[in-house]
């Protein structure tokens, strides 16, 4: 007897249709899986056989062949355990083929028959929906990440027996009740807030500009001055993700197997890899070309603390994704393209001891030590960071002050107002914020007054800014105008934008 079970496979952050074909025939006892399976799929034989037996089903002592079509595409992971088991039950007559006809099934089986969650549930459901599938039988622990998809009937299962009884119309499972994305956002609670950051008004202003325009930012200051705390507060003032952005970010996290308990991401991702992170962990890689930290930070923040401590080749690998907004990871077994549009936030000390320029402590580093330390960060990477700000230590008197600073909520209102201006300006041009302006659109939207143009030209000559740095000053000035409610870039906006490029000349000049 032959049975067909619709299922899904995963390639990068996209799903593809897989037909699980199970054939039961007379002959020598055999259980074989074909269709270009990897090691995890081949091991399904033992998991499925044991799960069926421990669930009370008697396996037929006949020839059993499982084909995963299309046969020329690599199948990875344990997601085919459940459809294989249900296909066998269909061949045995416990389930009708009609019950399996219009439902997509995936899930891993435990040896006791429990259904375990799998990676990539969200992209697999989205791809199946694009093919017209509406009903899904999936692990209960994967249900949270797909419950916001409109039009999908999600039937969460916890055991193989439960799935079999549902398809045999003996004990029906109630479909999961959908939850609106706005409802999930309303339940969100941030763990950090700018109201707890004492002083640092200049740094807060710079971070507000960075959030409003999506600009990259570098903070330079002594240890303990609040750089890390302010970086962790940045997601709290970024505008809320749209439903499409949340789906895009969650797809990457689903593939990586790090979906939060709430399911769909409601907060913008904040990724902070350690400075010992390898090239593959940051950019992506491994045998199956998995996403790296820069892709996990898509639509969010990538925070690199102690920037000079990172390996030089790791930092240089950031240059292309920062410009392109995506990264293509190529390996022998797989090639995947992942989006990587993020706000890069970096922090570093001004010298190895951290006290260069401090008002309270004396620097004990030699000029050569300082030069070697700063030269770990290359000029091309600095050019791609829009804003460089200096963070000073706060006095003990100010730290002891119980008065709270401006909250993240009030700052986010100004940021969202500036982003609304940008959305109206760019429309359907595919540009979401000022940081994404390109050479074609930059002159059209960054018009300067005559005096502002002269000021920018003089500053470029004096600071010896590169062409890329010149363009980034213009983008920052455009964002300052959006925050100030001004259409044309004037002297004040240019002067403020230029000062955010002066520190690289102070330290690296």
C-alpha cells in the first residue's frame, strides 16, 4: 500500500514542499529512507520504529520504503519523523489517505511517542501558505511562533497517538486560536529604560539620532561610564516593528532555534556576541550555512562591546553586510542568503588602561601601546560607522541623585515621529530610514542651504573626511532635520552632524 503525507523542508530561511511517500509491500523485512536525507533524517528509522511501538502500534514485518520528494534536494533535521510515522499508520489502515490530503505535517518524535519541536516552523508554515495549504499538524511547542499568521489552521499535537486519533476522527484537536500581533506588542515589557541612565545628555541625544535614522554609532569612554547600559537601552527607543518586520526577524530566529517563549518577536533583537566570537559565529556558517549574529540582529541592534578586542578578520567581515543589508553564506553542503539590516552599536575604551583623557585618573599607557590598541579598528570600518561619540564618567554626586531622567517612552515618541516623516518621504522606494539612502537618492532628499553647504565643505577639508564619511554626515544631518521638524538642512544640523565625526580624528588622527 502507498501513502502520501504533505510536509515541509528548510533551506536557509525559506521552506520548500516535501512529499513523504511511504510504501508498504511484501518482501524481506526492510525499513529504508531515500530522497537525499542527511544523518538526522536517516536516524528517523529508529525513532519512528520505537515511537510507534511505545505508542501501542504494531509495526508490519514487511518491506517499508520511505521516499522524500523531490529526491534531488537535501533534506535535513528530524522534522520528518511525524509525517513518516503517520504515513506508516496510513499504510496499515489506521488513518485514511483522505485525512492526510490537505494537511501539512512536521515534527520530531521522541522514543516514547511524544512530539518534539523543530527548527524553522515559521518559515515552513509561511512557505506552505504561499502554496495554498491552510491546515497544519505541528508540535505544540512550535504553535506560539505561528499563531499570528492569518488564515492558518494550526492543530498543535503533543503525542503521536493524539495526532493519529485526530486524523482518524476519533478525538479531534481544537485549532489554535489566533492572536493579533498588536495584542502581543501590548504585553511587551522592557527590562531597561533610559530613565535609569544618569546624566550623559550628549550621548542620549546621539543615540536618539541613531534610533531615528537607523545610524551606526561608536561610543568611546572610560570603563564604567555607562556605555553598555545605554546600548542595552537603545532597543527601547527604536520604533515598534511592523508585523512584516516581526515575521522576517522571527524566521531567522526560528531557523536558528532561538525563538522566545512568546513565539513571534515583539521586541527588536539585541545581539551582543562576546569579543572571542569567531568569523563563522558572527557572519554565519557551519556545515549547513546557519545564520550568524549579524542576521540574528536583523531589524534590531548588534552590540560589539570592547571593539578593539575582536579579531581583525571578524571585524572586517562586517563591512560588506553593513553596506548590502544581506550576507550570503556559502559552504560545500549549502548556500544561504540571510538579511542583515541592523543598527551597529560599538563601545571601546580610549586606550588599553581606559583612562586616556579621564578627569579623575591618569593614563599609564605609552604612546605606542595606545597606537597599537586603536589600530586594531581599521579605517574602512570606522568610515562605515556614522557617529562617534565620547562618553565621560559621571560624578558620584550625580549618581547618588534619586531624580529619574527622561524615560524611553518619551524619547521613542520623537523617534517614531521622525520615522513617520521618513516613511512619508520615501513611500514605496524600498528605503525604511535615512541610513539606507544610496548615491542616487541622497542628493534629492539632502538639500542644504548655501551657508550649510560651505560649512560642510570646509569641515570635510579640515577633518579630511572620505567620500563615504561625507555621505554619512549628510544622512545624519537629514535625520537631525527630521527630529527638529525642518525640511532643509541648515548650519545647525550640519554642525551637529560633523561633530559626530570629529572623534575619529581625535583618536586616530
